[in-house]
């Protein structure tokens, strides 16, 4: 693969805090290696801003290995950028051409208030998990892998749902800022396993109630969430969530 350097124009959202209106600022970045990751390119820009005595751009990141999902940026209108099944930290600058203009924004959702610049507070997801995304059993010592039989299709579906990293791209992509793909993944991976069965009715009621309390929008099945999800979580989980919720609503103690 050809290794080259490119010059770019960045239009980056700058916002001091959640009360500030915010606006775009334009920066020219030059001599950027196409082998850099998108976050490394931002590191270069921030070093330049600091050297010039300017406030560096705040953005969230941690593992930079596509595992944690904290590298939340909307790049040219798409959460995590143009590559499919990819997080921002795994996006490389070879995805762009010399002279391109790149627009970078934070997640846009009332439930994800801006902390600063490209950083948002995703604590709403944590509170949804705290509402019921766990099993409350004494696990004791590790048991034999074959002690609790699980059907292969259910094990596979549970594993696929559990792959959700909670990045919030589904919310950012949805025109309604719905969190249904995230919540359905967290409900599904426990509902499909025997370990999650005892509390599954209470779990889905509590987690959906917290989701609504946080101010996420409703799902209208446009599929934008699945299309932009870096882990390709299926919207079939939303159908499962709806079924679990209806069943729980008819049986759970109010």
C-alpha cells in the first residue's frame, strides 16, 4: 500500500461546556501520514494548538484498539466515520484524500450532554445498566463449562448481543436519538441465557423505564443504528426486546 502524506481542512465543533452554544472552528493540518489513525491526527493538531498557546480540542478515548467505544466522533455526518464496522480510533487517514474537508462533531442527543468540544456525558447508558443489566446471584466457585447446557443458537445470539461496546453510535445515528439497539443488546444477551432467566421480566421493565427517563427517543425502525454500529449489532434484538417487554408487562408484579 502506498504511503503518502496529505493536507486537510478540519471543521471541528468547539463547545466550552453543556451551557455554551458552541460553533465550528476551522483548522488546516498539513503533512499528515495516511498511516496515522484519526485520533493520532488529532494528537498532531492538539500539539500544534498547545504550541501556539491555544486550547486543545477535547475528545474522549481510552484503549485505541476498537474495544471500549469511547472514541465517539461524528465524522462527515457518520458516527465513527466512513468505514463499516469500525470505531474512530481504528479509522486511518488513508480513508481520506489530499485536500479533503472533514467535519467532526460530538454525538448529538439530549441524553448525551456535551462535556466539552467532542466529549459527551454517556452516563445515561451506565444508569440503564444499573437499572437491571446484571444478574444478582452468588456465583461461588467457577463451575464446569458443561454444567449448564445452553442451546447453540441461543449461545451464539447471546454472544453476538454481548459484543455491544456501549459506544452510543446507534443513538447518534438515529433521527430520534433512540437507545433501543443498545438496550435491546443488553437485555437480549442476558435473557437468552439461563443465568439471566430468573430476573428477566423485572430487568426489561426496569431498563426500558430508565431509558425513557433519560430522554432517549422512540424507535421507528429505520435501521440507521444497525448500519452504523461498529460491532454490527442486529436490530433483531429490538424485536426480542419488544417481545420480552410485552411478556413482562403482562406478568411482572407492579
